[in-house]
C-alpha cells in the first residue's frame, strides 16, 4: 500500500502541531480511512510503554494513535530523546534504549546517518499498512543553527515528498510575521512543499483577520486554509502529561472493544476513567477543528 501523506509543521514550538495532528487523525479515521500518526524524532520527557512490550514512544504519538483508532507502534515515533540535563539525552530508537548522547554528538555523529535511516525504515513500515499518514514536525522548520540536521521537518518531508501545512499560533502574537518569515527562510525546494497555512488559537471574530490574510497570501503564494479558535480541552499536552494515568487510560480504552475497526482496537465511548473520557475529548476537539478548516480542500487538493 502506498499511503497518502500530510505533514503538519509550525512556525514555532507550541503552535499546536501535536493537537492538530490528533484532530486530523480522528477526522480522517471518521471518514473511513486507515490512518497513522508519525513523528520521526521527538524530544519528550513523557513516554508511553507499548502494551506487551518493553518499547516506548512519546505520549503524544500514543494519543494520536488513539485518535486514529490504531494500536500504538514504535514505528510511529522511531527516535525519542528524553532529556536528562547538561545537554544530554537518553536516545531511544525503534522504541528501545540505545545510548546517552550530548547534543553535539547527536547532531554530528548520529542524526543524519543512522538516525535518518532509522526514521525512513520505520516510515516505510507504516506505509505498508496505512492509507494515510499524518506526519508531525518539531519546533520550527527554520531554526537556522540546526536546520541542516533537522530530520523532523523539511529534510524528512523532502525525502518522502510529503505536502506540508504550516500552522501558526496567533495567541502569542506575531502570527503573520512568523508565517512570512518562515516562508522567506525556507529553501525554494522546501517552500514548494508548503501547500497551505492554518492560523491556530484565535479568540474573537475571525473576520478581523481577513485584511491581513489578503495582504499576506500574495506574498507567500500559499492559501490560508482556516482559522482555528482557541479550543479548551482535556487532552493531555505533550509537555504536561501525566505519564502513569494517561498511559493507563489509553491502554484500558484499547482493550475494551476490538470490534469497531479491524486494524486497531476501538474505544468504548460510554466508559469514563476519572474525570476525563479521553476519546470523547478527542472527538469533541476534532469536530471543532473540522468546522474551522477547509477539510475538503485539504483532502482533495493536498492529500490527494
């Protein structure tokens, strides 16, 4: 199976990439597609232990797998870095501990050779099983100091020819400058991969943004595909996850109903653990995202 692809990148850390990938996984799964998330390289202190194995992936990808009604798989996050201080991280590859590395060693000796091969091999495995893969970038694709090592963004997108949607957080301010600046700093070959822009976390009447959008679109030559409001939700964020509780929630939901989809374990929507029904929260969040973006355009013109 040659799956279709879409990559979500951000103009900054915290732009909402992980949450948007979660929403898109649920939206496309609800449309009947067999969907998987993928993040080639993630730095996170919060991990999820894959059931019946000793392998771990970032909790964000486990939640995205839940949104896809798929079983979490180490191929969804083949390289995981758990920071331990003093510029050092524990490196996990294919879900298993590999070594402790300093940042300098990681960039100079690992990432572009062994790391990229590991990520590409994992990605090819996912493509054999899933119809659509939603890839997530990391941070910003134009961090100039590490751009040539950045296998989580444009290097990987270019390798697999993934179309990119760029998302920008307007809540922090500087949204339009960050969109324009990001596009200007990308290589021309990488600019061509960007197929559209999303504005995230807007509060208020979005029509006030239309004049700015009209001014920016001709400069970047990319369409704006939606203005997503600030959506309050109880989905754990990547940088503030409760490892033990959230991991057990995901696992229990995946055990409860094996009948809904043949490729993954489904969710019992009537079950509640604690105060949060994570699956219901994902559905609620995804519905609000879908109503705020041009999903038909994304599906037909970008994913194809």
